[in-house]
RNA sequence: GGCGGGGUAGCCAAGUGGUAAGGCACGGCUCUGCAAAAGCUGCAUCGUCGGUUCGAUUCCGACCCUCGCCUCCA
């Protein structure tokens, strides 16, 4: 079965087939962070979504080249650099490093390339030059360069591929910044922004004067440079569809005359505690905030991966607590399987993999995929409880889990090493219980608990588990 | 105003023209000296009103509510 994804271009679910004639290589670009602050949990939903797409394509045998840009020059960044009295590189470096730490904490596979906008200025200038040459872009008197949507349409290109636009009804220009009044048309957008005093040291030379690139041109220049003028897959948050991605298409196709991206996928936004995230509501969480509350990256990742990527999702602290319990259910089962399997080696249990992968083939139906996993866990638990599972079957189950986990990236909880002095306490409690000195036994149990370890009395004896 | 998503049990969330996956929470049971942990197990008629149909949560229409985009935004 082939993977089918919703393509924003066609507004329908269609089979994913890469441009590569061999059907093997996939070029995938995901709009990355603007590094002006710590990224929040909503941002990470998109990056975890992109990571899922990449992992699933790899699971399906594609050789994916994953590119994610770092936007390290932009209005907000420049303002904050000025306010902080620091340099661009120092300022953005801090948040870039934090971002990369955060995605690592969420167990996202590192993209193969993470280009910084400021290192591709030459490519952007080239691209703008091509657009000017083709008469699609123009230089305004103050030195900025704009993309003309009218001229672009005039050469037979279509503006409005991702979003149905009705320019007569659109409230175009209601929020246009005052420094953009030199545009010929309100719908035009900046490719190159002329240097202004507030930019400080942040500017580059260009044939049109000193300045800096517009936002949209970054992604066109970097994606085409690294993946070619036409590539397979472009992802981002749903808010980027218009204007950012629409403008990327216009700039790229306007310059090259070739189709830019075959398949566009957009992830829906996150609500937090039922509301749009905002600092005043107190529901604005960075990843760091959540880690500081004691939640782990895998719990957060799991929760972000419980809902379909095209539906808005309500992220709550209660949900995060529930995620912890749900993961423990999987962890417990895996631990029992490992114990039973021992050194036995076997292939992967095909039935669960088939269900799991089939669900994801269907436009990444992750909820159905999890249902397959939990049904499987329940069946295994039944067999384990009835002592009916053979070591070979346990090994096959673990093999299947390994393959599924390569997609969901939840991992297994690592078994914490029990300190020897606690093991001695455990032995003492066992002895006390054997002697029916339950009072002493319970005292030790409480003592262990206060040290962060719970006793689990199982049929095979007492075990310690880290709380 | 234009365009596009949603409304399924206490919460999160799949899905289907023939009476509804999974997870969390909750109840019951097993295990236990008691607990805890773990396991098993129980728990909904699908926003409202009409229509089509032998039959609709699933199709059509209207309405209500909600979220997003319309040049800061994952």
C-alpha cells in the first residue's frame, strides 16, 4: 500500500509519489523557526509533525533529504538586537542553540541541513535579480525591491494556488505596515528591504543598495539551492500557507519557470487549555516551561502525536499527565516482553505492523495507528498474564515495536539503575515481610518512596521502580 | 465580508449507510498481610431541526456554536 497524504495544492488526499524516476529519493523542506525567542509548544507541534512525515517516509523505504531553515534575520530580530545592544549573530545564536536542544529533547531526527538565512544572501540576491530581469519584480524609489503580482499573473502564472483568493473581497492592506507604501499594489510583497537607520549593522550590499532580504525569499532561495528548482515536499504550519508559501511559489516559479513543489502539507495549530496561547492567559508554554514542570520530552512528543495533524488540537496539562500513564502502559508491556524474550531473536510480528502502517498510509491517521499499538499491547498483556506467550513471540513483538518506534520516536523508558544501598533496603523489607513484621516492612516501603522509588510486589518477587 | 477546518462519552480522539476504535479519568474484579504498581473488565447512540433511505452518527439542506487564514504568526 502506498502512502497517501493531503496535498494543499489539490485540496485532496493523493498518493505520495516523488519526482525521482526511481521513486526513491525525496526532497523535503520544512519552514523552520525564526530565532528571536524560545520556541513555544505550538511551534513544536509543527516540527514534530514534520519529523513524523520524514520518519514515516523512511519507514516506507524512501531516501529523504530533510532541510529545515533557520530564519536569523527579520524585523523582530533586528528590533530585539537593537534593544539588547548585541550583535545579530550573538543574539540569534543563543536562540538557535536553544531551539536545536529543544527539538532534540523531543526526539526529532536532526534535519540533514539547517541552513541559516544570513548565509544564503548571495542566492537570494541572485533570485531577486532573475525576477527583476524577467520583469516580475521592481525596485521602488527608496531602494526596496517588490514582487509584482500583476506582472507575475501577466506571464501566465497563477497566484493563489494554495489558498482560494478573492482579491475583491479580501481585506487587503488593512494591516499593511506604514513603511511599505511605495509598493505599486498593496498585494505586492517585499523581496529586498532597503536599509533604514533602525537596522543598525544588519544589512548587506546588493545591486539595489544596502538592505536585507524579505522573509519569503529566504525559503525560496535556500530550498531551491539545496533541493533543486523542483522538489517533492514542503511542510509548515497552516498559517504559513498564505502568504508565505504562496509567495514562495510565486517567487520560485516566477524565476525558474518550473513547478516549485509537488506536494504541500500544512499542520494545524494548537490550542492550549482550550484557548489560543497567550502570555496574559498564562497558557503560553515553551518547551522549557514544560520540562521545568517535570514533564519529559517523550511525554510531550507523545501528546503532540495523539491527534491528526490537520485538526486543531487542545494541549492541556491534564493531557500531559494522561500521556505519562499511557506511555507507562506501553513501557510495562515492553519490559515484560524483554524479560520473556531474553536473548531470543525473531523477525517482526507482521500483523500489528500491517495495521499500524496502513493507518499512517491513510494521510497519517496517527490515532488509528495508536489504536493498533494499544490493541496489540492489550493482546500481549492477556497472553502474558495467562503465561501463554512464548519467548519467540515476545521477541517478534519487540521486533515489531522497534520498527513502529522508528516512526513514532517514543523510545522505551530506560530502566533506571537501582543504587545498591536501596537494594539492601529492599532485601531487608523482604526479610521483614517473611517474618510477618509488616510494620517494619511498611516503614521501609515509605522510606524508599521518599527516596523516589516505588516497590512493586509481583508474582516473581518485589521490584524497585523509579517514580 | 471572503475562504477553509471542526462540533463523537467527564476529558483527548478515530471511524462507518446497517446501531461507534484507542488513550486518560472513573467503577468492578484479580493479585496483596494491607497497600501500591500491574493486569483484566465495565462505561456513548455521534451540535440542533428537517429531508433522502428499509435503515444515518455517516448523504443532502437549514440553523447554532467554535477554530483558523485574509500580508507578525508553527
